[in-house]
C-alpha cells in the first residue's frame, strides 16, 4: 500500500503532458486549463511536458500547435520538457528495476510483472472516491521498448517524480493504468502524487466526444471566430461547477474560485449552442477596436473598407454576432453585392427608391426609414423585398442604419 507524497507545505506543481500525435481537441486543452487554474490558485507551477516517446505516431507540427494553443489562450506554462531528450534517465530507472528483479527482458524489451497478492488503492481527488485494484488483475506491461524508448507507464512516473509533480490531472480513462503506476512508485520507494481523474466530455448523444460531434482544436474554434475568453469560460464549466448560477466568469474569477472538490463526478456534455451563446456575450463586452483587430485577422480582405465605415458596421453588428465570422456575412452584401434578379414590378421600385432617397437632404436612418416605409406601403410589399433589392438577400442588418453607414452616394450608386 502506498501513501501520497503531497502535503500542504509543498509547492503545488501540475503538468500538461500531451503526445504530439495530432492537434489536441478541446477536451485535452480543458485538462491543460484545469492544470493551469489549480497551479495559479495555489501560487504553484504549471509545466508542459511533450510525451514524444512513440516516434512512429508523431505528427509534424503537433508540438508547435500545442504551444500556439496555450500561448493564444494566455495559459503558457512555466517550463517545458520533451521526453525524447531524457532517454538516458528512463534507461537508468529501467535498469534499476531489472537489478531488483522486478522487471525482466523479453525480445529486447523490458517488462514488469505485478505480483498477484498486491492490492493498489488511492483516493481520487475527483469525488474523493476510493479506488482499488488487485495485482492479479494487472497484466505484465512493457516499460522500455526494444527501440530504447520508454512506454508511457515508466516515463510519466519517472518524470512526475523527478519534476516534483504534486497533482496529476488526466482523463478518467487512465484510471485502470494507475495501478501499474502505483506499483512503479512502490518499486522505486517513491510516494505518488495526488491523482485527479477528470470526467470525460461527452457528445450530445452521450458517447465520448469525437470529431463526428464537432470536437475541434482551439485553433479551429479561433478560425471560426470564437474569442479566447469564451473558450476558456466554456472549457472551465465542462466538468467544474464553482457554485451559484453565474456562468460568465473572467480568468481571474476562475483562478480564485477553482477547487478540486468542485469538479463533477458525472461526465459533462459538450453543448455547442452554449459555446455560441457565451461567445456572443463576450463579443458584446469587447471594445470595438479589439473586435476590429480580430475580425481583420480572420478576414484580411475587409481592410479595404474605410475605417470609419468598418467601425460603424462593427458597432451595428456587435449585438447580433454569435462569432466574429458572422461579421463578414453581415457586411458582404454591402461591399461585394450580387446583382439581384428582379422582375418588372421590382425594377419599378428601384426607380422609385432612387428618386425618393435622392431627395433626402439630411442622410440619416430616420429619414431613410421614412422613405423605405413610404415605398413598401405604396407598392404593397414587405421589407424583405427591399433587402433583396439592396443585398440580394431577404434579411440581414437593419437596412436604414446600414444605408446611413454606407452613405448616400454609395447607396444611390448601388441602385
């Protein structure tokens, strides 16, 4: 039986340990964020450890994407390590287990055999639940492969100990492996960290979140116009409940409130509609200049629009956007219009519009609205017909305000 190494006098230290086998989706990034929150709450350290010992599955660009995700979210680590640069360390500890007759060699690899009469148990920090495994249920496992690279089991135990990790956060799917890790801790006469097995995020159909549910990386969400504040807020609430009804929390609030006892035992469901709602809330909280900067990063072609006009359209769109990508959809009809196919009756409306709008001396939304109202009453049409004439669409941003921003000259030229 083993006891936990961590005590209240130690500095908290967490780690995010992804494998560079692809760009991690939002579920993995949530683990990193929980690591970050807990470390900051306790004035501790948060490190990034790239677990690149499975060289065959390594995907080019994955590590750079992991760095970019953490940097963009503003949760950069306090240090970074790569397991592929630490091979001599793992070989040393594998040899120690061989010398102790705890491990044995077979076909160039080193295995560990767990005695049947041992029992492994720990109290998991999620739900404060006690979990037990019997040695007879733990199969022999490889700790060092024939290519000289360690397996996850050896490398993560050795590194967590040497790096003085106090709390290991990972998905609950790793619970069965923990018995193997506890045996290694016991074999080295090391005390293990606190284990925090996080609930797995589910898709709407209650199966594990995957790409078919829309599981994406943070970088994909960014390219779709989601703000980092919304993503952080949304991720935090995937399995953590700080209490109360408040759902919109800034980073400082989340750090102050975060506590392991508030992590839910039940698996959270990924709700894309909630993420969109939350993103809209943050868009409305933003300064126009900050939104503008991010919109232009997503849509560089909008830089050709006059700054003043762009600012006014952003202000008009701000309360209507779910993502920053919506902005292009809103303004595209005014700057890259498709020529609508109009019938004779609609063409006569165009002539009437041009005449009446041309007579407006003070170009503002009130006067524009009066003309539009007069037109749809006299021609017995609905506003969607006017939308089609101006934008080749039947809905969009409020037309009087949009035409005021566009200006009289451009409006008449359009007609």
